[in-house]
């Protein structure tokens, strides 16, 4: 009797595993090939946009702010 119930549990787990694998495979296919699976034409290519200004100052500000945030979080406390 115990062997029969364990076989039923195993078949339920196998079924649930197959369902999970099937759902993951479907999600991956929809993410990788949406135009092919949904029978839609690919959207027209958009022209590339180039940045017209120098962003060096903004990058420096971001790096400094991240550094200050890390310093504030990681510094040792003065409590004893």
C-alpha cells in the first residue's frame, strides 16, 4: 500500500515538473522570438540617436554620489 501511494506522489511531482518546464519554455520562446511566434511583422528599424553633448560631468557626479553613499553605509560606527 505504501509503495502505491509513493508512486502516485511521484507521478504528481513528474506532472507538476513537466508543467513547470513547459511554462518556462513557453515564456522563454515568447521573450526570445515574439514576432515569429505571434505571426507579426518585425517593427521598422528606428534610426540611431547619438548624444549631442558631453556627459562627462554627469558621470563624475554619479560616481561621486555612489562613492559617498557607499562610504556612509560602510563606515564604522563610533559606538562601543
